[in-house]
């Protein structure tokens, strides 16, 4: 009993960070809750001519026209038919709203800062600067995305 | 208001004042005796001094103080305005500008200030050491000693704005000045406006003064004391000499106004009022109470009169409101939402059976009318006259003309023509460039002009006017015009035109809008570097405007800029290509036609064309260009929208025409697409996003491929 209380207190004292986790191609990713504005179901996307390859198009978000990015395309994964689990995660980056199409949203998790590893040697498709780090919860690893740099101009233009 | 906000208000205000000053000073140079302008300049300097003092720009404060003193002397006729003074003034303004709006090297800036101060003091006869002394200027202005004949009495009711202190004026100073003019025989301070202690704002002025002064000065002198406050405060000055010499009055409080109102309304008459005043006597009864007591008027009538009194007082206070333009933008965005909502209601009505939809349509019709009016009203708030923008070129023309040894007059027409604020903000630079071009390439030196039989001074005319839902701005000069042959040669040399190409004169002239184009033989300081007109054109096109040029060799040049009235809402035509709905701005649409198969052909070097009334028009296939699926594969299967851009006609293939409606433009992030063919997006009645085609950009893009 004492032990449990102690552990809880310890956890409370520690810097906990909250992430919205989602799935893209079987992998779990996380985005800081502070960056997530809303989670919307798939809506009709208007294609934009000569748009950058990973930009799926634009949607109407409560009267504003915002771009949506297909995360599968962004990560170089094969496209998949949208289903009832597909959602658009609206995130705020560089003072603008951007939609991210993901396979599904799983949870909101709290990860203690000590469980987040930031110095990773990662040689995936993702730019290292786009990653905040890798978080660990129990046995699973979550790739934490840094939306700011992930959607920054340089990265957008590169792609 | 915190410091930062205050500074921002000051900066905005100063910008306005400085731009007004520049234009006034240049006008003064032409009309050196114009007392009205002199007074105005004096007032601008005074305001600038006051507000820079408040926000803590000490150097500007001290410096403007000198300018103010200088102008006070000019005002009182101590010396005339000469070109030296004009130079001092303009240089001083440049100094103030750089001091306020740019990061300046403090040593250099201080040096310039010192030099200017010395030059100013040569006129005012003060030495530079005097500069730190911040004297009470009011005593300077107001130190008239009684010279007039006979004694006069003035009743002054002074109710200052609540925020008078923010403009750097202390009412007490004014009253002290007043007292130097004569004896204050009565001074009644109204405490009524002082609020409860807990809501009292120590930075506000709550007091109202009623002063009766006995003086030998005339009314003008009294008014002069209030020179800076009389316009935006409630200052009521009345000559009451006869009343006092009658000796029939003792105290004449604000109640008198109530009496006046009641007399105006015919409720009481003059005799009644006199009687009432007697009754009032020394007792501190309020007139209203006495009137009711005496049964001369009902309490309601008195109340009404009091309310009217209050209304008159307030009228001046609420006549204008300064609003952040972001708030207006919000309103326009919200209005956009309403327009979209309305469109979806219309869609609903379409889906209903006739009887049901009739009622809804009727209701919608009314709503449409209101929203249209609402839109016009909101848009009109954003509309500002172009006059001030034009005025600010006076200085520019003067300086440029001097630098190039030319004599040039700037004529302004249609300064009250109103344009969207955003357009005004962004049209300044292109206009400046065009004027610069006119001076540099257009207007000839005086001797050349004389030889041609033209007046020695050149004239540049800026003219703004409304026509067919657009605003036109003409920049006209009576210079040498543009040599079309020279342009042609240059265009050929630059490879913009084939040497043997047969093109119209207009087309040749439009070459000057090409990047890197300049016909000036020598590269001047001002223009002729080959950057310019293409930038002008791009800037104007960004505002969804267009520019054309007309010129007559030896006689002059006209550059005509056409601009939309507003940037937020346009009339659009909805067209469909397969599943996709696109919007074509109605302004670019000439007509929509069906073509026969025999009118379609391919022409070497031009691609696909259609023959419309004897003219070949290039075809654009949006489906291929945009990578979308269209139902009609051949031009004769669907419809062709004929659009025009820069005098060129093009035919856009579409499947079908859906309709025409007001389109609220929503911008889309530039990082989404590199295509210039899309100017923005809008939200349709069903919530879908539709893209708006930028005809001009489309033409540009097609030329690239």
C-alpha cells in the first residue's frame, strides 16, 4: 500500500507529458496534446492541382480551408483505402492548422519525461529533426513527432 | 492602456501626421501665404510634440518644440515662408521619420538634429542651449495682453474629453492661460462626472468648467487659447457682455441650457425664464426643480429636455470610432460564413417540392437582400479614400523633380474615390514606381519642352475613379511618350519578340512589363535599371487588378490601373469538370459558348484553337492541366467558357455550367501548391471546398509550357 502510494506520488512529481497516439502502417506515433486541435472524421477532400505530393488536398474545417497531409504518403507507405477508422488529426504548427490523415487514433497517453529517449540513431524515412524522440510505455515504443519542425517549411519543400 | 499599446497608437498617429505634414508643406511651398495651411502645420507639430512627450520620445519632443516655435513665428507673420524654411521643414520631417520608424545611428542622428536646430534657431533667434528648456507653450500662444476697447464678458463652458491627458494637454494650463487675459469673475467646476471612487480612473479628466471672464480681449483671442482643443472637445464660448452689463444675472449655470431647450420647445418663454432665474436667486435650487415647482412644465417635459441636453453633449463624443482593422477582418470572415450558410439553405430549398420551397425561398429572398446590404456596409467601413495616398506623392514628385532638374506639377483628381484599405496599403509602391518612371523617362527637361512648344513645367496627373464595379487609377504625364519602335527593338534584342513578328502596337507596348526591360539609354539613379514595371505589374495583379499602357509619342503616356473594389467577396461562375467544381471569376468571363466540331482545329505553334466569330481562340484543357477527370473529352461535347486576360482571349473547356453566385474568398497556404492557376478557395453551400481559378495565373502558366 505504502509502496503504491509512493510510486504514484513519484509519478505525480515527475514531469509527465501527454501525447495523442495514432497508427500509421502498423506503427504507433504520438503528437503532443498541446498541438492537437481536434480529431475529425474523414470528410470530403478537394484535390489541389500541382500540390506537393504528400498533400492530399484541402478540407473545410468550420469555415476555414486547411490542407491535409496523407501520413502514409509522407512516410512513403503504400496508400490504403480509407475506412471507418481513418481520421483527420488537426494539429497546429507554425500558427496554422494542418490535417494529418492517419489510419486510426488509439489513445491519449502520459509518458514520464524519463521514459522519453531523445538521442536516437534512427535511419528511417522520417527526418530526424521531425522527431521529438521515442517514448516507452510498458513494452511498446511510440515515435513522438515534433509537429513544428515536421511541418516546417524546409521539410515541406524537401518532400 | 499599457505602454506598448500607447506607443503603437502614437506610431500610427505619427505616421498619419507626418504624411499630412509632407503634403501640406509641399502645398505651402506653392502657396506661401496660405494661413490655413500654416495653422494646420503648426497644429500638427504641436500634436506631434505633445504625444511624443507622452510616450517618451524625448528627442522628438524637444525637436518638434523648435519646429512649433518656428511655425508660431510664421503664423504670427514675423517672417515669410521662404524656400529655406521649406527645406528645413522637409529635412526635419525626414529626421523625425528616421528617428521614429527606423533604427538610427544615434550619433549621426544627433548631429543632424543639432544642425537642423541651429538652422531653425537662426529664424527664431534662440540659441541652441535653449533646446532643453521645455516651456509652457500655452503661455506663448496665450500671452495676449488686453488691447481691445472696452470690457467684455465671456462665458466659457469647457467640457474636455475624458482622455484629454493622452493628447498631452492639461486643461489646467488652458485655464491658467485664460486667466492671463483678464479676471475670472466666476468659476464653476462641475463635479458631476466624477465617478465612484472605486471606478475612478486617475488618468481621465472628469471635470467640466464653467468660467466667466472679464477681459479687454476680443473673442478671437479667447478662442485662440482653446486652439488645440476646440475641435474635439466641447468648448462653448459665448459673449455674454450684454447680460453682465444688464446686471440681471448672478449665476448662470448649466441649467441655462435647460432653460434654453425649454424655450426652444415652446414650453416656457423668455419672461418665465427671467422670473425663474430671480426665483433661483442665491439659493442652490436646480432650475428644473423650480420649473416643476412653479408648474410651468411637467416633470416629464423637464426630463426630456435634460435628456436632449445630454444627447447634444454626447453627439460629438461618439461621432467617430477607431477600430483595429483585424476586427473588421473578423467581421468579414463571419459575413462569409453567413453567405455560405445562405447558399446551403438555397440548396435545401432546391431539393424540396415546389409548395414547401416557395415559402422558404421567399424568406431567403428577404435574407439575401439584408446580407447583401450588410456586406456593402461592412465593405464600406473598409473603404478609405485614396486622397492621402495621392497626397504623399507631392513630396516625392517635388524631390525627384529637383534631383532630375525638371519642373513638375502633380495634379490630383478624384482623391475621394474609395478603395479597400488593403488595396490602398499595397498600391502605394506600384504608383510610386510609375510616377518615378514618368519623371525619369517621360517628362523632358524644361528647355526641351520649350523647344517642343510645351509648357516649361511638366504635369503628372493622378486620377482615380469608379467605373463598372472597378476602381481605375490613371497615371498620366505630358512627357515625351514611349517610342514603340524603340521598345520593339529592345524586345527583339532581349529575345522577347521575334525580329519579324507581326504584333500589334499594344502588344509591343506591353513588353515594358516584361522582367528586365528598360528603354532608358542611360541608367539613372531613379529608374532605368530594368527592374520596375514588371514588379509593378505583379503587385497589381496580386491585388487582382490589371494594368495597361497608352502612349502618344511626343505627347505623353497614360498608365491605367484597374482594381477590384474589394478583395474578400467576388461574383463567381461555378463550372464542373467531372466530379470537380471550379470557380471562374465572373469579371474575367466574356461568354460561354458551344462549338461545332468544324470550328475546332490545331494550329502549328498555337496548339488547339476554336474559331469564334472569325477569331481563333486558344483552348485550355483544365482536366489535363489540373490532373482531374472530366466527362467531356472533346471541345464540342461540353461548353467553352471564353475568358479574357490582358487583352487575350482563351477558351476553357468545361463539362457544364452550374450557376453563378457570390464567392467568399478563402486564402490557401502557399506551401500547398506552386500553381499560379489557383487564387484561393471557397466553401460551397454543401460544405465542399471549391478552388477559384486565377485566369491571369492560368495564362501565365500555360505560356510556360
